[in-house]
C-alpha cells in the first residue's frame, strides 16, 4: 500500500490510523496538492482504513523509519 506526501522522502514507511483501523504505507509519490490535505492514500490503503465511502477523513500517522 502506498501514499503521497509533499515532503517525506520516497520509501518512508508510515503507520496511518483511522477510527481504530491501521495500515502501513510507503511514500511513493508527491502530493496531495489540495489545500488542507497532507496524505493521499492508495485505494488499497483507503479501503483497509474504511475511507472509501467518505472519500476523505482526518487520520493520524506515525513515521516508522
């Protein structure tokens, strides 16, 4: 599972939490370029976290490496 972030180095792994669910993702792209958004998750990560119906949500994340 992957994600985009504006400044984290490519290959950085982060643990993302949303409503009691977690997913470990790797930063592989730059973005998102919409004001107020920090992460852009892949469809697989968003599905695992339960974000697909909502489309967007407030998540917490921790850097793993």
